[in-house]
C-alpha cells in the first residue's frame, strides 16, 4: 500500500513539474503585458514637482524582489511618511525572468506614489533587457521637472558605453536646471566596504569609469546614486556626492558594514539633503542575522513560489528514487512464492501481435507460425493478430484475427500497416480473455499489444526478432540518427516495459543487456520442423533436380530476402571470386524476393554470372526442405539477423553453411564441424566455399555435423520451452500483483 501511494506521489510530482513549465511558458508568451510603465510614472512625477517648491523622494537599491524587507517594511514607511516618489538605483528584481518582473510590478503597485527603476545587472540577466524595455521603457533616459533633471544610464554595458557617453554629454550640456540627479546601478568609486556576500568591487566598467566620473563632476551633477553593493556609502568628489545604497532587500547580514536601509532625499530650491534611513529589524546581532535569513527565505518562498515548488517537486522525485534504489530491499531473483511448476500443464490463452504474417514470407511470420502450431499441440489456445493481405481475411475460427490494412509499405507493397485504431481489434482481444500477450515487434501492432496487456493487467512477453539498426534505409529519417540512437533506444524502452523477453541467441541477449534491458530473458532459438525434412518425397526431389540442375553441376543454395540489409552484393562478389578459382560447373540458386530484385539481377548480368546464379523468387514454404536437400552447400552473407533460421533449415537438409560472422550466426555455425563462419572478407569467404567444394571428406563431415546440429532445434523443444517461460512470467506477475 505504501509503495502504491509513493508511486502516485511520484507521478504527481512529475505532473507539477510539467504544469510549472507550461506556466513559465504562459508567463513569457501569453499573459497580458504592462507596457512602457515609466511613461506613466514620469508623467505623475512631473505633475507632482510642478506644483511643489519642496519635495522628498526615496532611493532604494538591491530590492531583489524582497517581500520581507522591501514590501513588508520599507513600503509601509514610505507610504506613512509621505514621500513624493521612489527611485530604485538598480537590482529591483532578483533575476530578469518574466515572473520576477511581474512580481516587482505587483510589489510596486502597493506604493501610494509613482516610482522609477534603474536598469541593473539583475534586470539584465536571463534576457531581462528585452523585458525591461517592454515593461518599463528605455534602458537609459532623462526627464526634467521644474528646476530638476533626472538622468538614468545603463551601467551593465547592454547599451554601448561610447554612445551613452555622447548622449550624457549632450544632455548635461543642454541642461539649464539647478538640481541634477544621476542614477547608475554600478558605483563609480569603490566604497572600500565589503560584506560577506559582496565578493567583488562591483564598480563601473574600468575603461569608462574615469571618463564618466570626470564628465559628471565637470558639469556639476549634484548627486549620483548607485546600488549593487549591500552597503551604504557616501563620498564627495569635486562637489558631486556619490551615494551607494544596496540595503533594500536581498541577503544582508545586518552588521556595521552591511544593513537594511533606504536613502531619503529632500530638495528645497537648490538645497539637497541626503540622509540614510536604517531599518531596525532586530536588536541583538544574532537575532538580526536570524531575522535577515528568515526574511530572505520568506522572500524566496513568497515571490519565487514557482521556483520553490519546482525545487520541492524535484527533491521529492529524488527522494522517491533514493528510497526505491537505496532504502527498499529489492529481490532480483524470480519469485518462489508461487509454485509455477504445478501450473505448467495448465492450458493458457495467448494472443500474438505481429506486424507481418503469412502469406508474407519472412523470418518473423515463419517463427510465429511454428510457435503457434507447437503451442496448439501443447493444448494452449492461440489468437494471432496480424495485418490483412489481399485474399487473406481469416476469421476467428482459424485462430487468426486480420486487422484491416491502412496502407501498403515497401517498394513492392510487401508490408502492410495495420489499422491499430480499429475498435474491433480491441473488442476481439478482450473477448478472447487472454492470460498472456506475446508481441513480436516493438512498434505499431506490438505497441498496441503492450497497451492492451497493461489495460487487462496481464503479463506481456516480447520476442526480439530484428536488428532494427540495419533497417535504417526504410525509415524517413537521417540513417545515422535512426541507426545509432533511435533503434537502440526504442528496443530498450519497449523491452523494459514488458515482463519477459525471448531472444534466439546468446549474442542477442548480450546486446540487450549492453543497451540496458533489465527484464528476464530467455535464450531460445526458433524451432524447425525436423519431421518435414525427413519425410520428403523422393519423386519431388528428382523433379527438382531435373528442373534446376545440369549433369555434373554442383548446386549451392541461398535463402534470403532480396534487400539491402541482407548483404546480397557481398554474396555476388564471393561467387565471382569462386568462379575464377573453381573451374568445374556450379550453380547458386537464390530463393527469395524483395525490393532489390531488379538491381541484383542487373548486377548479375554486369558481372556475367547468369550461368552461375539464378534468382528463384519466392517459393512455397513447404518446398524449402526440398531445396535444402537439393543443394550441397548453403551460402549466407546477411549480418542483420538475430537468428539465421534459414541456416538451421539448411542444416536440417544436410547442407554445411558458409556465412559471414555476425549475431545469429556465431552461436550456431562451428568452423569445421557444420560449416564455416568468416570475418567480413570476401576472399576468405569464397576460399571456404572453394575448400568445401574441393575436399569431399570435409564436405561429408560438415554435412553430417550440420544434420546433428539441426536436430537440437525441433519445434517441440522450442514450444515447450516457450510454454514454460509463459508460466514462469505469469506466476511472477501474479506474485508481484499480490504484493502490491
């Protein structure tokens, strides 16, 4: 029960994170903006000053979206004491994010007076310059009211300093006002005071500091206000007063060097009085420090509540992950609570989902059909869910449910894309009441089978048939992206969602473990019909010899789909080399069809191999054992197999195999015993074929070894092992369900 609630909390946290991200997007792109707010505020200030000979305004620095200090302490004081307006000397926001600008706008709306903001480094951060311009106005500007002129410059460098210098000089030259006030977030002179959290000098750009300060002093600017440093500092240079004020918010320790404060400015005619107004937020130094920390945290929680919730959600997810991985005991062995051996004889209702099936001839359809027949003999009830083909619409009485095809796929329309949105598909499977679902592809109908298994709360088994990375040329994506990233990720994610995985070879199992598949794996090659091979009609075999062979001609066989991933060009090159070495007549019969048939036929003609290679096209699966008896050696060049099932069929017919070493080959072919496997070297490959053709004793030895190998892979053995795996997976699934 605890784990159930923990999982819901885990999902809720992810939901919160997604909602927060969408809210961030909403703030930045959809919420109604406040635009050019300074234009409104300047107009109000001008109206106030035009009717007064004496006025007061407050200067604050480093508000940093503070709620505890600025909103709760300073704003009430300013409203009570009747200040005419307020000016921020910089860093009014903690960052330039959209939510921070909206938060400071809400905070400043609590003032009973107009306000202006100086553009500082925190306003500039996170592309904040664009937001400042949109919400408040230009980064540098000036205005006059009565006998007073207020000038604001951009000390962050966002606006070119050379341009600002020229602009400021023109403004001061043309100014006729007695009282000049300038605001720059960065101070022109170092205060010499450093607080704990003030790690740098934070002064004006060094290369322009002297030029600007000389200009300011030359034209007799009365007071220059800056922020940045969390201190109060007052210096006079050439009759110009330079004020640094940075105590209106943020994290201030409240000691002698750094404390919360604002600056009060009183103007009467040409007399200007500048006074620091410290805040008494705590008496004892320790209490002041604790209170400062509390205000900082409170401000973070209140103003940055979205970020706060985001952090909390992330930490909860991390905590849950740690609990699952570190604190929870995990048993990676199969459950022994249920005696699945006693269930092994119980008939199961099994649904197989496959993206291709008979009459399409291929490794997957043949494997599914053989497993279906074997499981039926064991008493299981089987339903095959597969695409429909022209003339093939089996009904449920045959144990096959054909899903209507949307579009044909492939150069010759050999693949059919089934309609996975068909409601009839899901109704039929649910009505069948399966005990287990077996999927044969990690996409399309395979994905539909996985979802149905989750919906029905039954286990799902996946057979890894295909090395998807070798089929990148069929996908409308950059081949390297699909081959190196998507294919492996797709298989890993899908396999880990299933309850068990079946692979035909040890190589395939090693591959799945390497890419991160953690589910239980059964290594079980697809079986072949040994009885069908031994019960061949002698008359049919004689007819085949008369039809396809000449007297004294050695017959070689290859069974393969004629497509790029099957490496047929390597096969042709090998036969071309063999032709130059072996002077006796021989002929290679290539059984199979595919999109590259015309190109391969053209290549055979170009290499002048028509008398040595014939493309047979597709043949009836029941005739495959006849061709395997007809040939002396089986040739194979594909490197995309998870299991070369045709290799076992060839061996069952007594043919030794010469193949390129790869997955699906390496576990079956043993050099010198049942054939040869070579590296990707056409010379070495053709030499092995030549060696078998010219050494009759070796040919007979490997032919006998091939027959012995094939007998280990009967359909009965194959079906029994799969049936036992079903039972184990089902029992483990029931055990997990009972614990939850």
